[in-house]
């Protein structure tokens, strides 16, 4: 069952976003703004999610950095329906909604509710330092995840935990893109047959 779930997760992501490995380097260089808008540079083949540099196009697409327009009438799950109405997150299906736009990862959902802040505009030294990676400033009452400012502590904590898992996936993508996707979706890599939960590999079942 876990093997099937892992395959379905990858197949679903490919169906939503297309095969990122099939796309070539086209367009103009977007390096100058990619960190601030969770963008991807098609010329130099890297992007950012939450201030983290990502070289795997596969993982970048799977993180769903900007959300997707969806037909909300197709969502029958009561929790999803409630999340759509309240800009909330369905833990069952791991989908968040902002203004009826769907985000297929907890990290980008939380970032989508934050505000982008230019480093030059941040006057608090602690906040400016946090924006280089991530962290919470008790004095300002603001958490930074890269350039994204999150003012609610619980929202920030959820974003920070999702970022931790994303960092694990980003490292795993150097060896296996399928594992990277499985890590952020709590499923099984259909190639390596490794199952993941909360960013950790689960013991193999004999």
C-alpha cells in the first residue's frame, strides 16, 4: 500500500505540474528576483523556496511555490471545503487554500500568507539576520523564512517545521528526485522503496 501511495503521489504531481525534467532552459534570466518571489531561473536552472536555493527542478515544481488555480467544486472533502471557505489547510489531503487558490505543500501555503520584505527595508538587526535563513524575533513579533515575514507565531512554527523537512528533501534531491518528492509528501519513493514521515526515513518492512 505504501509503495502504491508513493507512486500515486509522484504521478499526481507530474499530472499537475508536468514533467520538470522534460523542460529546457528557455526564457530570460530571473536570478535577480527569484529569491524574493520563490522563482525559478530557466537560464541558470535553479530557484528558491523560502529563501532556500533549489537546483532540482523536480523538487521545485513539487513544492508548488505559487499555488494553483483549481475548480473548487471538485473538492468534496468536508475539511477541504472548510479550508476553502476560511483560507485554511486540510491536513488530510495536505492542501492549503488562499483566496480559493490551492497550495499543495504546507511550506508554500504558509509563505503565501506571509509578506515579502526586502532586506534593505528591514530595520531590526535580528529580523534582518533571520531573513538570511529563518528565525523568530520576539522583540518585533515577526518570524522570517527567507524574505517572507510571518507575524503569527503558530503559523511561523508550522512554516519552520515545513522548511526543515524541505531542507532534508533538498539535500536528498542530489541523489534521487523521487525521494525528494516522497519526503515532502510523506510517501514512498517508487525507485528506492524508502518511505518517509516528517522528513525521516521509516524502517523498512520485511
